[in-house]
């Protein structure tokens, strides 16, 4: 499988309920094959000051050609004014896993 055939998209959400809603909506749309959710603490600049908040980090496993649709769906459902949505390329992986990923986002 070509190295560029997969990517991970990082998104943060304010709470578990919203994170799960985002995960299910994107899976049902077949924009991702898998979504992992983990509780984190984020420290960042916002409105001119350093802020610390508990958040949920979502890792969407998908393919580059699904990114725009995934991003647009997340933006439409997300409660943040400026949601973090970052696409990271997968440079290598297990062939069987990457094949499964591609199969799941292609299914309808």
C-alpha cells in the first residue's frame, strides 16, 4: 500500500459527550475507519492569555481524500468557534491494517 494512502486527523473536543457524538457521526458517514478518544489537559494561548482546560483528544484514522469531508462535518457539529483539526500523514504502517482502513472508508 502506498504510504500516502492513510492519515491521522487530530481534533479536540470540550467533553466526552461531544467527542463521542463527533466520532459516531464521522464513522457513520464513512469519513473515518476508526476514532480513538482520550482525556487530556491542553495548555494554550487564547484571547491573549495562557489557558489550561481538560479536553478530549480524538484521533481519526482515515485517508487523505476523505479529509475535506471529515473536516467539514466536524466543523458543522463542533461547539468550538475555532476547533483544532490537524491532518498528519501516515508514513508507514502494517499493510493489513492500512488495507482494512482503506476498505472501511470506501464502504457504503
